[in-house]
C-alpha cells in the first residue's frame, strides 16, 4: 500500500474538510445552549398547562379542548414563577444560597456551564472576552500594561489578558484586583492596532482614561491610531 502524498490537492481537501467541520461545530455550540433553554421553557410551560387545564371545564364545560385562556394563564404563571426566582436571588442572601447550590449541584450537570455563559453573554449580564480595554499596574511600580478583560471572578477581582507586541496572540494572564485596573473608553480594535504597531498611537488611547492620565496628543499621534484621520 503506497503512502498518501501531501499533494496540493490533498492539502486543499483536508483544509476544506477541517473548515467545514470546524464551522459546523461552532454553529452547533451556539445553537445547542439556545435549543436546550427553549426545550426547558417548553417543558415548564407544558407542565404548568397540565396543572391548570382542569380549570377549562369550569370556564367552558361543554368543550373537550382546553379553553383558549388556559394558554395565557400558563404563560402568566411561568412568567411569575421566573420573576419570583429572580427576586429571590437579587439580594445577597438569596444570591449566596444560589451560588452554593450552583457550585454543589448545577455545575456538575452536563452543558450547564456552557448554557450559563451563553445566556449571560446573550442578555448582557456577562461581558464577552476582550470587550473591555484596561491598563493594569500589577507590581505597583507605576509601569502600566495594556490588557483586555477576559473574565470577572467577583466584584473586586478581574482576569486580564496582556498580549505581547507585535503578536497579540501571545501574552500573559493576570488576576488583578479592581483597584489596580484603569478602564479605558476605547474599542478593542484600536487597542489591538497599538499593540501590533509596537505602541504607536498609545497617546490617544491612554487619553480616554480621563483625569487619571492627562494627555495632550499631537495630530500625528492621533493619525497613528486612526490612519483615516487627515492631518492638517
């Protein structure tokens, strides 16, 4: 049996096959949590519907099918139930009990963590990775590093990825207290541009930190961060 040579045709076929499978897998990961949430909601609705269905015989004794208002009643009960759960976990006591219950039981359920992160990111309760650009001073030396928030451990502790220049795919991960973080009002594209440009345009980037950093950026520095800017 002759070994298969890595001809250009074989390489292209393998790359296409990898791209197709990878794309399908990523689409599956996005749809799976959403589908599971919809299934759980449907199951909850049907469960409540079966409980309140006997009320239909009181509203309209002559019809075998459930009265149309039963659907609205079931939806209303489901919404109220979800609302009550939300009220219970809004306060510190309820949140603490739910956190313990989640760590002890829910995190052991398959796909729970994936569903949890997807839903929280979808509704905006959890920021997507690289959604915030920050400056960090991990050694309290006054030397600032440009980084990206990748996770929030709690209210006072953040996980920050600090990429290296000019290749932002490499870097280090730090767990930083909020007191050592300066949040910047810039988008990730501009921050990445300064990293890949070996720091060019940083002046305008840091000026978004407000009064913490007084920066008088020249027009040339602004153009480095935004090449489309016309310098007079």
